[in-house]
């Protein structure tokens, strides 16, 4: 069973920065704004997911059909993923 949690707040209040506290081995980030994450070392912890790297845990896309496919892929093939972040 999944739990949906929405985090909202003013710009600069730490919403995106709070991602750094999550375990990268259990987290997949869908970055719809295609902007860098605001904490040091994120590129070494979050590798781009693609055909050549199916174990990646980060993608830049705002295409809703791609996002749907990614969620389905995570659900069926990535049981280690416990957190899916849609980052804007």
C-alpha cells in the first residue's frame, strides 16, 4: 500500500533540500523542472535512469506518459524503491 505525502511551502523554505535526508538507495526522483537539486553531492547519489542504466534513480522529464511508465517500472521492477519524489 502506498502513502501519498505532499510537501508545500514558500520558496526557499527547504522543501527540495529536505530530499538530502532520504536514503538514495530507496529513493527515485522525477525532476519535472529539470533544475539541479539544491544540496551538495546530489549528482553522486542520484544517477540518471535510462536504458543503459536501469538501476538509476533520477530523471529529468515533464512528459506525463514517461512519468506514468516510470512509476509502473518502479512498481513492477524496483522493489527497493520506497520513496518517489516528483520534484519541481
